[in-house]
C-alpha cells in the first residue's frame, strides 16, 4: 500500500448522551442503568494499557482488548503498514497475527479506509451526521454480510499526514434465541452511533504518535534503514518534492566527483630558514666582555670586528715579559763582552724563552678581538646587555651564517612523514615576504623526531630551487609555511584512507 497524506480525525466533542437508546421496558421490569458514552479517561486508559507492556506487539494486543471491552464490540483488529503493504497484526483477546493475512474480508476493509484516508462505517444510522456520500464502503458491506455483523467501523491511524495503519471495530447481531439478552448484549448488537465515531477518531489521534514512536524504536537497525529508504523513494516519486530531488542529485554528483576525479593536494608544514653553514663564535679564554659591535640580524663582512674582550691582564703580562727580555739582552751583552761564553749562552736561552712567552701573549691579545670569518649574517647572540660580564673559555657568544647560502627546515607531522621522499617539490611563503613564493626540493628526510606542543614532528631539509631562490631580503631565521606537492588522488579516497589508518591504529591500541 502506498502511504499517502491523510486528513487527521477531528477532536472529540462533548459527550453527554448514550449512543444507543435503552430497550422498551415491560411492566414490572427493573430499568437497567443507562450506559455512559466513552469518556476521555477511557482513552487515556487505552494509552496506559499500551505503554504498560514490554513491547509493541504485546502493547497493541492489550490496547485492542481493552478497547473491545470498553465499546462492547464483537472484535477489534489493528493493522499496520510495513514496507508498502498493510498487514493485519493484532486481534482483540490477545490474538496476534504475525505472518500473512488470516481474514481477507477484514483486511480489505482496512485497505478501503486507508486508501480513502477517512473513517468508514457500515451501516449508517438514519439520523447520522457522518458524511460518507462520496466514500466507497463495498468492503465494509461485504464484511458485515459475511461475518453477520450489526456494524463495523474502520479508522485510519495517521501521523503528520502519513497513514501508519488502520483499526477496525465490529459489532455482531448473532444472538441465542433460547437465552434472553442482557442490556450490555443488546447494546453490543447495535451499530455505531455518531458519538462512538467521534470518540474512536479522537482515540486514533491519541494513539497514533505513541504507536508510531514505539514501533520505530523497537525495529532493528536494518529495518529502520529499509523503512527510511522506502520513505525516501516515495518522496522522490512525489512531483511536489522537487527540492529533495535536486538535493539527492547534487549529493550523488559530489560523491562521484570526490571518488572518481583525482585532485592534486599538498602536505602543509611549518618552515624556517637556516644557514647552510653556521659558525659559532665562542670566547677564546676567560675574561670580561668589553665591547660589542653587532647584534642578531646584522650583516657583517669578513674580518669585521664583532666583539672585544678586556685585555688588561694580558697587556700587563706582556709588559712584564718585555722588561724581562730587556734584562736578558743586557746580560747577554755583558757576558759576550767579558768573553764568558757560558753566561752568554744562558742569557741567550732565557731571552729566547721570554720572547716565546711574549709571542704567546701577543697571540692571545689578538684573539680577544672576535672577527667575522666570512661575509654573512648574525643569526643569534645579543650581547649588548652583558657588557662587563665575565666569560668562560668556550662560552657561545655569536652565531654567524653565510648571507646567500642557506637551507630550509620543514617540520612534518608524523602522519605524513611516510608519504614523503627525497626529490619532491615544495613551495614556501615566508611571513616576512607573503607575496613571494620560493621553490624548494626535498633534500634529506631526517629519521629523528621531536615533541612539540602541536604533536610529534619530523624535520626535512630542503634546498631552494627555481623561482624565488635568490630573492632579496632572505635571511636565516625567517619562518613561514611550506606546501609539499603530492601525487593527485581523489578527495574521498584520501579521507577514507586517513580514516582507515586511524581505525587500524585504534583497533591495535584496544586489542
């Protein structure tokens, strides 16, 4: 059965009179009490009976059984839409129909009401206000004739304009002529009044959401998926769902584009410039910093004095050695004049030793001036705030790098390092030169990892090639972002591959 939009039953109105008039009383007979019309509390009791059971099937069985007792019916049946067909599922008094259709006439009556999307009853009372002038009730007439019923009514169960099922109530005229009928039996042998039809419609409005929600929640996932697909298919077949059709078409277009069209992509990494050769200028000996001529970022020339260390102690030692050398020279001259060769040789030896010490001191004094070994840039070291501070021999003072000979160090995430190889091309943009693109070629993939606040990173060395390699303003220490060109692959394949790798890692971790 195709699920179609239905108008929902009207709200229940005030009910004060009994739907059936009491029988004529003979003289002396006690008048039975007048039966009350179904009330709101009875409808709530039906809902409570349905919700009190453990599952949907048992709940519907309890619901129709209670409804059968409340309306004094011969039988109450409930059918439910599954897939594209309406199946007879539950009969009153706990009879469950899980497979097939046991009562074809009853099933046809339910289909008749569901297809016409309105409540159908047969027969109608002479003064009935229930309009069925344009309704087809052939299946209901057949059911009454075959089953010998005094009345039958079928109300569709709908939610949000979609038919979910149908509920059929029957009253019978079969009586035993040898036994007098009680008042309740006489009421049950009559058809359904307008008051009954209004209350049954109100009950259907009350029960439909609860029946639908619990049925969906108790369905297995594959059944819910199949139901969703069937609902989508029906909506796509509806000419009014033009927006949905375009949305589905766009979805499949995007999926086809993402699966079948290879697209180039890049691996992004942070980058920094370093000198190809870096020279650390350290303190030649213990002393005190006297003067600094440069600081980090300055461009220097070969032989330029960068810093000076105080040489007062060495100058004093040198003057002492000069005086000592003069003494030895005088002693040698006196010994030579006297012809004392032994004293002359001794004086000459001491003079040579003193002159060697003087040469050493002069060399140490010369080394106290830190000079640049080549043209380059000072990339580290700012000693202007340390004038007069003591220095130990070997302390790092300044770091120099050639100004035109440099390399790029890329920091790659550990998830991407396995896909990179030597010789791949990349592009670099520096923060100081965002409008200039510099071509790179990967030169060396280092196997050493380091931990950063952003995770584990591997360093890759790259050398500049092509456009931008000789751009002005490039200096070691600049930082930027590099993009490494990778072989083209479909977008969704890349996402699926990354997700698969992550799932494998999680499975390995858990197992």
